[in-house]
C-alpha cells in the first residue's frame, strides 16, 4: 500500500511519479520544528543536499505524541509512511504528510553533531560522524562525481586503467620520505653477520616501501598499451602538518607513448576542463551550497577555467623573472635554479596572471632523473600546472627515451640503475618518446570545492601522529 | 600530407574514413614475413588485439633494403607512412602500403619476447615486457573494461564511490595476517621502559598496518550517504603461494543502509551480470582470443550466467549435507560448523550445481563479529557467492545494527571494542539495518578470463619473496 522510495534523491528526481501517493521512505532526522498544532521534521539520507520535509498534525498522533516528541532527537533514523504532496511554501517543492513514524534507531547518548555550526577541527575529530553533515555530504558527493568524471574522461579518450603496485622495492624518483612495509616482529628484528637488518628473512625477501608514485610501472604499460592511467593511493612519510599535506592520498597518473610534452599538456587541460564541466552539471546544488558557505565566487571561477581556449604557458625562466621583480613579497627569495614555493605559485596564478598557467622547461637539476633533457642541456621538457587556490595541481614531463642518455643521467643523479634494469629495458627494446603527468586527487578537490584543507576532502586523513578510524 | 592516426584501434574502428588515404601511424613490430618481392610487417600498439599489416615491395625500398631488413627486429618501434587500402586476403580487413618506414627505437640486445609461445612462468619473470604480448594485452584491456564497468554500474545504481584508508590501526576483522607500516629505522627501533617497542615515537604515534578491508569505514559512509562502494588495494601477509593468493590485490566493497541480506544478494547478482554483459560487448575480440587459447567454452559459460534469472540460494546446512554425502571426494572432510575449502566450493558450483550459487546463513562462529545473528542464534545472515573457475567470488552479510548485541558479540569474539568506539557510534546514533559485500577484483578477473592464476591478471604481483618491479 505504501510505495517504497529508494532514496531521497530518487524522490526529488522523480517526484512527479510519486505525487499524491502513499510512500514509504527512510532517513536520519536532521532537524525538527514544533508549532502549536504541527510538527515539521527534516529527513535526509545523504543522497541529496536538500532535506525532505515531513509534516504531521499533533492531533493525528495524539495518543503517542509525547512518546514520539520526546524521542525525535536529531540524529535518529526513521521510517516514514505518508502521503506525498506539493509543498505550499516556496522553500521546498514537496513534503510528506506523515501517517506513521517509526523510529528505527534511537540515540544512546547526546548526539555530537548538532544543528549549530561546528568547527572543522571538531568535525575532523569526529570524522565518522562529520559525513552526516550537509557540508561533508556535499564534499563527498562531489568527490564521487569527480572520481567518475576522471574514469569517464579516460575511457572516452581510449586510455586503459591500470593498477601499479603499492608495495615496492624502489624509492621512485628519490622524491619524498618512504614508509617501510615489513612482516618482522619489531621486537625481534633479525640481523645478519654484518649487524645489518637481514631483509632476506622479511616477507618479500628484501626491503620494501609504500609507493610514492606508480609512474615507472605506468611507463612499462604505456610502452605496451600506448595510453594508460592509474588512479589509486600513494604515500609520503613527510613530517609536515600543513593544509596541503597528508601522508596518504590518491593520485591520477597518466602515461602515453608516441606523445611529446605539448600533447600531454593539451591532455591535462582537457582533463581539467572536462572534470569541471561534468561535476558542475551533475552536482550544481552541492556547489551552490559550498559557494554560499565558503568561497563566494566558486562557480564562476570554475566556469571561467572550464571554457578557457588555451591555458597560457610560460617558461620557467620567465616565471622566475616575474618573481624576482616581486621578491619583496616572498619569504623565500626566488632565484634562477630554485624550485618554486607555494607562495610563488600562488602569486603567479592568483595575483599576477589571475588564471591557471603552465610553467614549462624547468632546470634539470631540480627535476627527476627520467625527465627529457632539452637541447640547451640546462632544462628539461617538464610542465607544472599552477591553479588558483592550490598552486601546483599537475606535474608532468616528457620522459627520456634514449638508453645511453638515461643511464648517464641516472649515474649523474645517483640513481641505483642496477635495480632498475627492467626500467631500462623499456629503452632497450623498441623505445619511443612518451610523456605523462600526475594529479593529486585531494588537491584537485581543494581546487574544485574551494575548501582550505586537504584533510577535509578525504574521509579519514592520515597525518603525522594521526591514523585514527 | 600524411594524416596521423591516433592508434591502431582507432584505425580499425574508423577505417572507412581513412581508406585510400595517406596516413602516419606508430607501433611496435610484432612479426615479419619476407617473400621474394614483398615484406609483410605486423604492427601493434597494444590498443587492439589485431595487428596491422604493413606491406612493402622490396623494389621500392631497394636502396635501403638491406639496412631496413637487418634492423627490422621483433620488438622495435616504428613509424609508418603509407597508403591505407582494403586487404586482398581474408585474414585482415585493411593493410598499409608503406611509403616510408622509420625506426624510432631499435633493440640493444636480443628481445626476450619472441613470437614462439613462452611459458607463463617465464613471462611473470618479465612482467614489464609480457604486457607487450597478445595474451597480456587482451587480459589488461579486459581488466580496464571491467574496472570501468564496475564504476559505471555503481554510478547508475546511485552508489557513491568512497576512499577508505590504506594505513590503519585496526586489524579489520581479525582475519588475515597484516603487514606493518613504520617509519622507524629498523636498525634502531626505540624501546620503552618495559622493553616494548615505543610506538609513540613512530610516525603515527601508534602501531599501524596495511588494511585488509575498508568495510568498517565503509559502514560509517553508508550510515551517512546510504549507498557507497570502495574500489582499491588491500593486503594480506599470508605466507601462501597458491594460484589464488597474492599479497596485494584490489577489492570492491559495497555497503548500503536500510538494506537487508536479500537486497544485497540481488545487488551482487546484478553487478556480476552487468559486468559480464558490458565486457563481452566491449571486448569480444579479446574474449574470442582467450577462448581460442585457453578455456574453450569461456564465452558461452559467461553468457549463460549473465542471463540467469535468479541465482540459486541454498542454506549452509544444505550445502554441508551435500558435501558430506560426497565426502570421499575431498581431502578436507566437511562437517557442520566447518568453513568451506576451495575443493568444496568448486565441487558445489562446478560439479553439483554446475552454476553459480549463493550459500547463505553460515555458522556464526566461523564468520566475522559484525555479521547479524539470525534468530536461531547459531547462524548469521551472511552469503558467499560461489562461481565456477574460482569458488568463492563474493562474500557479504547483513551487519549487526543493535548496539548491545554488537558489544556482547565483540566481547565474545575477543575484539578490542574499546578501540572501535567510533564504530560503535554508528549503532549509538541513529542505527539502521545495513548490508554489504566484497568482491576480490583479481578473482573476478580469473572468473571472467578463464585464466588459472591471479598472478596473471595483475601486472606486477606481490607474493612471498617477490616484490620485483
């Protein structure tokens, strides 16, 4: 007799087919307002930004009114049976006139999440419950949409999704501190004759780490399947507690064979623009909520970028000149040959250019060994995309495809090339030019949502001193 | 003048628009056949199962014929400029009459992958190069399609993708050995006064592991966003070297609120059937190749399952009866209360029922603490889906939603419930019935491809003693 509705989102999307019918729906109580004769409940199940209004006349529930009234606390779960009607108010399209209210799950103590605004720090401590708030509902619905947009983009562009290993023996680019992975009982580490740890006795028979990048393996795929991307977690054991750093985060890594720097730059631009368009189209209510509660021009900022014809490119040399001309603004003084600090990145993209900008042709000494030397022998065919709110969002390069050049560079950069024979094989047998880039997923989400802290766009962040939940 | 074609797949898909035109295309040389006046090259770039035939008349290349002939070794990368024509033979639709052949990347030594059939063990040792073979090309193109099919299915079913942590302090279900994650220098582990490892000094300030499941965190999401799934790597430090085990594998975990066991069983069936249909439709050439080179009735086996109206369900009790009646067949003797071994699973699904089968209502003592007790107090509302080729493919259950029952069961099962206060909070505030299941992604791929070993459906498998590449 009561038609069960799959979710509140489903009800909003297809309310016309449920209108003036008896329906059954579940959710959590988010708010309640009592008038003399009427009670209004806001129900939500996390599928929709907008709560569903439940209305009941106190008279109709007379015999149980006190019991219900006392137990209808914020946070409990309910099943509602009622009649769906058009709402008379402007605030919502529809509402349910309740016939029956069933409490599925009560509260055993005071629910920590109240209707008042909680600080983000408090909510981080209650990461398992913050997911039930409007803000984090919006964030994680958007995160899911962006995840899908990424996969959909690459499918349509004929890239293959690949999985690269999480447990690894190589330290990747030599960039970033590594977490160690072991099966040893740490109280009984076995040592060899030379009083070194006897890794032969460990699970994998050698020293292993959590990966910082899947790029080298992605290159093996690209030189086999041509166009590939990874989408998975990577790790940094850096002891820095900033709004831009977490120890475990997700990364998209792209690698394409027979492809030079300019082509990969075009791909990066297209990826970014498609993601913006897709998620604005699919989650506009969530973005409007974020805009109202955070960055006031979020949507127009994103839309402007989505329709840029070609994102500007400047040489690293030029960028450094601009920074040196404005050096009074910076704590870290820029000079030719230095890496860019976040303050430099933000100045360039937010203040100087006021739009996203690719910086290309970086000094070879501050970039990874696998990047392709330019003919000036001083710079490499690398690119960083800087965007407002974040600074560096995407980093990539053309890779060195020449065997001898790569070996020499590995020697010069002190890379243990004996351990990377398999990687050299990619140049030893049918080498080809190829290029790729990486996108930090949480930084992308900061850019898209306008939030200030990567810890708020991943559900259970890992940071120094914190692996809770 | 020569129109560049994006990939060999692109050329096959849209050959009509390139026909009788001058095109430019890249790839790797997979085979060559010389006749008196003609040379035939098989070119591929991994995007397509079928090689592209390049034809050149020796006369046209007379001045450089010897140089080219000597250097055209299997494995090198080439750029071909030529004229696309319909092929006169039946074997291929199209071929290129070469005007120019440019060697992009030669071989520096003998290419390990030759046209003869290599053993899978040899190819595993050359995991970075096996990706270039027809077999592994097919496997990893299918893997990518299945990855997409999973995400597409859940998007259409209105599930949110979520990321649960890889580094964790909890040992999940108490199931499976765990890898430890640490920043300690293993040669200088700090000890406290009691001669215990002083984890307060480690990166996260406590003992941390690689996750075996994201389920508990997924439950936090499901009781917030209603319908969620994870898709990422999980880990087992078990010292078992079988064709069904790897130490690092990908898992899909699904969790839905306001949902009981039967509903989650229906969802699991729908997921499996949609995946089969999607990948047979999108990768039929790859499946035909696998069928020709492996399981002879692969496609019809899959199709039959894809169109089953309802996958049969039997009680664990009934399954055990069947097994006891056939106990002479088994190394491990089945008895009521025992878990099923792979030989039991395969007997039930491959021989006895000869189709997939859900086994439901398992003895509570052999299942995880969070599974919902049935009213008989002996069994739990759990399901395993057994399928031919694999045995257990999917495992799931309704979760215990009652606070007191769950706490008592955690005590009974010796689960440190003090460390899982946050998990109990999900029952403390607005609890609701909810259910979920997990699918091992590599097992799913074994089921779909008909291969025998999970090490062949993940690119760089991690197993005891092996974390190469």
